[in-house]
């Protein structure tokens, strides 16, 4: 069976994890801090904070910005549940909008139409690793009429004096937009290093701070280190220094720090990301692209255009003239050929919690249309050239059997 997205774990990673175990320091410590520094260097970002998940990173930033009951956060209807769940956790209201048909990214036109006096944050999602149109989104939040609607209720909101753009960049580590890497394309971005991501730490994520003046990103980083560790003013490493045992709790913070065991994996992944991991993922996606691009049965994904290049996290193929039921039948045929495929994502209004909360799929026709005939193909470093041929043939055979 060709798996969908297994991690690539070799001896180099195993040896680094063993070295971490033998070091006597396995929680947040020197490797985590080095990983943060290396990510900041990679993205050319002011500051990076590593945490135990991207989900935690998104919620922490919403809470730092003061998002709460009565506030609204705009996000695409076509995303994983985590993007909306964190808004719910804060007591705020997710305002779902539709996406672009071609690239699955949030529609700037729909964003603008959804902004109200209650809007505090926009959360674009870099679907499949392709950055959204951040210049267009920035032009919206900086429009004088839009800025005049913004009602600041916290110090951070007063400093920014406009809607915050918080990028759900879970898929887009290594992607580019107008010559810049994901991470510094907007105010704050959050990466995921979950097991299925391009760069993994097993579980993990990172907040990339890129706030404009007058914000002090370094000061915010230091505060977030405390906020994400119970509100404690010293981490475990600092407390272990001679005579430095006494600590204080300055607020009721959260617990979502990254461990050195996770960072050990990430450091090796990052070291070879551009030279190996990203290169191979691109080769696989381009092989798929070359196979499907001229076949009338398919619509291939946007992998690059004049301004953007994806991180090649997912290869999202659409089957033309296909119903949701037919797509499901196609997938079953592919599974029967011992090839794993997936769907990214089930739109939020189709999920019980959000459906019961009053969101209706009919309000997001493009999201539903794209979902109904999308399948995601395997992209990972264990795939051989023969495997790629097996995948493409399994897909094409299934489509010809079910659709034609």
C-alpha cells in the first residue's frame, strides 16, 4: 500500500534525538532556542516562538491581541477545524467567507464584504502551501474606511489601530510570495510542524512575529515565552542555574511550550529542508502536474504563478464534471489499487459542530464545489518513481471507470 504522508525519519534524526535524550535536557532548552533562531534566520523574521502546535500558536496570538466575546474573526469556510476552533475557544465569532475557485485561498473580495465594527482579526489560510494574496489583504485593512470601523479595546489593538492579519501558514513553510518567504508576509504567521507536514517535529508549531512599528517584536517574544509557560517568569532551564530557583507567576498563562526532543527533529529537518525535502516534494508534484495537466478530465492545482510558489505540501487534484458521490467512488477505486489518497478539507459548514452553530454550506458555493471534486495525492520522500507512476495510473483508471 502506498501511504499518504508518512514522515521521513532517518538515522540522522534518530541520532540527534538520542543525543538529546543523553544530554539530560529534554524539555524546552538549548535546542528549542536554537530552532527558534534558525527559523527566524530562514524566514528573515524578527522573532520566532516555538510551541507544541500551530493550534496553540493561533489561539495564543488571538488572546494576546485581546480577542474575546463580541469580537469577530474572518476566515475561509474551506479550512481545517483548528482555524475556527481557536476563535471559538476565545469566545469570539468565526465569520466564514468563500474562497477563490482557482487556488482555494480566501477571497479578498469576500473578506472586504464581511468586515464590520466587530472585526478584530483576519486569518487567511495558505491552502496546500500556496500563499494568499497578502498585498490585497493588506490594502483592505489599511483602507481608510475600513480603518475607521476598527474599534480598539486593548493596548495591542490601539497600537496596531487596524485589523490584525494572522496567517494560518500551517502548510506553507518554505513557500514564497513576491520574493519573500512565508512567515514574513504579514503581521504574524503560524507554522505547523505536525507529523504530516513538510518539516516535522512530530508535534509542534511556531509563531513568527513580524509586527510593524511601534511594536517591539523582541519584547512581545519575551512576553509570549512567559504567557505560554503558565505565566512563569523563568523557564526550567533558567531555574536550573545555580541559586536561580526562585520564580514568580505574573499571570494565569497557558502551557504549550515545545520540547528539546521535538526541536532536535526540527533542527535536522531544517538543515536539509531547501536542499532535500523541498526539492523532492517539488519533483513529485511536478511529475503529477505533467501527467494530469493536459487531460480534460482534470483541473490541476496552482503550484506557482508570477508572484507565488507553493511549499508543495499537498497536491490537490480536481476531477472535472464530478459529483461528491462520484469523487468518493473514485477514491474507493484508488484505495482498492493500494494507493492512499485524501481530501483537503471538508468545509467547516459540513461539520456537525459548525452546522449546528448555524453555518450553511449553501452560503459558500465555491468552497463546496471545490471540495466535492478534490482529491489529494501522496507527496512524501518515501515515494519512488515507480510509486508515482502507480499513483497516477490508479487515479486515471479510477476516473475513467467511474466518471466516463
